[in-house]
């Protein structure tokens, strides 16, 4: 952490030479209400068997319901400056880390296009397989979708933000501020390769994926947008204490996650943090 602070201070060196007001800070907080939305990908119902040419269990262009992530601790470092010539405006760089793991939850997989080889829709394909193997025929659910009890997974997020900052200094010892800018996010997902089982149509055996399924292991690096709003109380001429709310949106791409391939999604992150700041 010490090396990161030194690197951030060195990055500010050119700006301190032009009469800027630099600062560094450390934050600790809590993430909440985070999710993956707008998820699209290619579904392989025959997973973990690899996709074959003209596979009757392959449904490209599928859509997935939102996946909720767990609340988690978050921590970060920041460094910035305000222009001495115009002290209401400045720039800031920050790094934040959290582990908002994926909850175990029901995920609905939808596809309005029939498989080109079998002519069956995704719901019909799953229903037919269950009826043939373990359950009586006659399921009358939605032929275009199925719902699966999806097992959880570990998620790690390392985030780097570059914010344009504005602060209001018209209140004694109390300074509200806002920031906005691009956000580079490194998202790593790991976990068991087993998906879980179908709950609609209901499979009485659990339809568990066999233990030879490959472990989930995927890293996505993408650029999104970050917004923050906060306020700082001036403890003395150098130190300040305050709070921040963060909202980050970033598109992610995941090459493989269990039975799904070539996934794209929107990752939404929110957090509230306490911040200790040192001004120079």
C-alpha cells in the first residue's frame, strides 16, 4: 500500500509545480445493491460436454436474468489536487478493491429462436430431456425459457478511476464535492464448475452437473464510467474526515462461465465509504 501512495504522489508532481493544492486519502466502506444486468451469451445445455457442430443442445444469442452480487467491504486510496488559480476545480485518481461475490440464486435463460438442428426451443429441449430420463411428460411451461438454481461464485473487483472534481467552499469547515470520469475495472470470477439444477421445468433428481465440469476462471478488463458525491469536514489545516457515495457502471465480457459462453453484461457497483484525507 505504501508503494501505491508513493506512486500516486509522484504522479501529482507535475501539478504541484503549477501551484496546485494536492491531497491524498484512504477510504473504507461497504458495497451494496450490485448486479450484472443485460446479460447475453451462448448457452450449451449439454455442458460440460464441449459444443459440437450442429449440436441440438446449443442456443446462441440467449439472454439471462439479472445476477445479484453480495454486499461486501471495500477499501481504497486516492490522490488529487485542486488548482490554486481556481480552487473549486481539480482532478483525482483513485484505486478501490472489493469482493462482491455472486449469490446462489435462480437465473432465467431465455431464447426466442429454435435450435436449427432440432427445431426445439430451449424450454422444450430441457423438458424433453427431463421427461425422457426421469420425469413424466406434460410440462406446459414457457417454451422460450428455463430457470436454473445457479450456484454462487467468487468475484474480485479492482478499480481505477480518474475523476474531474468540483467542490463548494462556501460553508465553514465543511466542503461538499462531486466527481465524474472514466473507470478501469479488472473483474475476476472463480468458482466451482457445477451450475446447479433446473427449477422450471422441475427436475426431481436435481439435474446436477457432473464433477468433471471445469472450474470457473475468467478475468475481464474493461473501461466504464464512475460518479461520486461526498463531503469533507475540516479537522485542521491538513486533515479532513468525510464520506463518499460511489456509483460505477462498466461493460464486462466473460469468455466462459459454466454452461454459457461469450457473455456480455453491464456491471453496476455502488458503495458508501468513510474517507480520511491529508492536504498539503
